[in-house]
């Protein structure tokens, strides 16, 4: 858990960067990420040293070589545990002129993160600011996975609150809902083809630690968890670094987080490789046919990125694999040939499980776009019988630009979900639908089949969807109950108005007589 003291220290560091001249929150995050990586490198090196002493054998792997670098500085001085004690001016020289060139050339600890270090730049403007940041990070208990993970998440939240970079961040409670609904297992191979800060992969890892603790006790499962389970693509090197570090700080040693333009490059080595896809891809308009991967155009001939990403998910999933992805509402009811064809493929050739309509303020303050969560299973042989719809009205936060919590902390997100049931009252449910979504999702093949279309959630048979041109918007199927209002006939209303007018006139005459 993050203490209030740690939060205020981070806020102070953040403000120091701003006053020091770095106003891009992404750059602040990147510089802090480099320093966290240096500390991690040193911690791993110290572990190797202790093991070597204990076993009386030479070190198997040295992160910091023996001897000195090209400028004659001892490699030992490049270690966090050494330079953190230097005077600010000397520390600044060591980090800027020795540590960063070393990082760019060494490839670090062999982890995914290290691969993304080759163009690392040191941009902290003053020795005093560097000393302040190093001192703060030195007090973070790095052996405590929860604290360092929470610390990084808190800083990522500051990127989003800065506004212009909000596209990198899906609200954490929505991510957790999608992870809970897909229920990752110890054997899953999970991919996010637009990984950003790796929020979905981190949440899947945390879910597995909580629900399947045995995964880390068995050697083969542990190897799979650290080296084979998590895959993320992005085409922004800064996000690759931040995402890789987010995974490392949440205790995943070596995930496959790599540079790939998901829509432009062919997917020869990745087709049908993953059993679970979790994603909120960016929807940035249209691409040129020339710049689009040919294997995606073979599935759906379109230039629209939101449709191409769905084609990509179908390409990457292995048969039996499942997906929970966020799409803009236009995907659900768009009338173009490509829109209809893609929806037809989901309903007829795969198994479309659910459509959850999200409140339009979920991505505020940086986007007011209406979105939905699609859940489907790749079968290549159909299987859609009933599609479960849920009309989410509230997610626990205000739906304006401020996004303030509407309930106490213990009633937000999925916390009020225990023993398969939502623990919220009706009034609380009106402010937070998430526990109810999870409860009703589990009952989609049972009691949900009998719910009326006037309810918040209900099932729609495949035949109805086919008859509506594969339209997947909830408003197409939701029935609205209009209350019957009793009205007097117009003749009676006019007669009553005439009576009132006569009474008013008589009152006026009487008042004039009293005043006169």
C-alpha cells in the first residue's frame, strides 16, 4: 500500500521536475523509470555477489563488469548503492557521463526492459533535482512488490491526469473488470497488441497471483509466468520502456514487450499463438491500404483502424482463445459493408459472448467517446446462441471531467463483490454497476436468459441479431417502459381554465373595491 507520506513525496518530486523545466509528464515518467531500472540492476548484482560469497564460487552473471569504463571511471561507481552517496555535482556527472552511456551499450540485465534502453537519454536538468529524486526512490521498499507496483501506478495516474497523454491509460477498475470476466488461468498465453503502459498485462498477473498462487510454487508454471505468458506490442519506444518497467515492478521478470506496429506489420510468427487477448487499442481514424498488413486485409477489406484491430485479434487468437476488448460504439452499429461483415464474422463464424455498453464519461477528461466491451471466443465454427447485453450506467466515479469517486473506497470498483454476489444496496448500485456486471455475467447461461429487455441486462437470441443486420448496439434490443399518464380531455381542461380565469377576475374586482 502507498502511504500518504510516500504520495506527498512523489507529488513533491513531480513538482520539482515541473519547476526544473521538464513539463512533459511522459518525460518525467521516463527519467524516473531509468533510475528505478538502475536501482534494480544494482539489487540484482548484489544478490549475485551474496550468492557467490555464500557458495564460495565466482559470480555467474555480472551486471557491472570489473575494472573501469572508457573514461577511466570504475564500474563500481556506476552502481546505485555507490553513486547515491555522492555529492549532487559528482552524482550528476557520474549518471550523465558514465551510467547512461554504459546502459546504452550493455543491454543491462538481459530483461525485456534492457532491450529498450538503447536510445535512453538523460534529461534531468540539475544536480539538485537528481539528488532529490535518487533520495526519494532510495526510500521506496523495492523488496515489497505491492508498494513498488502501487508507486508506479500512482505515477502513471499522474500522466493521465495531465491530460494530453490520457490515451495511454484505461481506467484501472475497467481493466480489472475485464480481467475478472475472462478469468485468466495458469496455462494462458496473454497478449495486448496495443500495450501502452501494460495495464492489462499487469492486472492479469495480479489476478493470477491472487487466484492461482500455486503458479509460483511449481517450477514449470513459474517459468511460464515469468518468460512465456505475457506479450505486448507497441510502436512507441517510451511506452515500451514504461510498460516493461511496470511489469518488472509488479514481479514479472521477463515478459515479451516488443516494438511492433500491430496494423502495419505482418503477423507471420504470431498467428493463432495466444489464448487470451485483453486490449483497448487506439482508434485513430484510417490507414492507407498500402500501409496495412496484408494478412489483416485478407480478413476484412477496410481502412478503419477499429475494424482492423478486431481483425488482428481474430488473427492472433488460437482456436478456443477468448478476448475482452474495448471498441468505439460505431463498431456496433456502423452501416458500411466492412462494419457489417466484421459483425457477421463475430456472430456466425466465432462465438460472440457479450456486449457491455460503457457510460460515455469513462474516458474523460481526455475523450467523451461512447464505447463498449466486446467479449468473444474464437471457434472458427460459430457457436453464438445468445448474446448477453449489459447497459452500464455508472462505474463508481462521476462522469464529468473531474471523475471524482461517488462512494467510499471500500465500495468502489470490484471491492464490494464477495462470494459471487454484489454487496451494494440499490442506491449504491446506482453509482457503481461493476459488481453487478460480474455477478450477472456468471449467471448469463442461467437466470439471465429469463430477464426482460426492460432490465439493465438481458440475453438476445442469435436470430434476433441476424434479423437486425447484425446490429450490436444495446438500444436496438432494449425495451423502454413508458409510464401511462392520466390526462383530462381538452374540453374539460379549457372549461377549468375558464373557471380559474373568472375567479381571478372576480378577485381583482373585489381587490379594487377594497382599495378604492
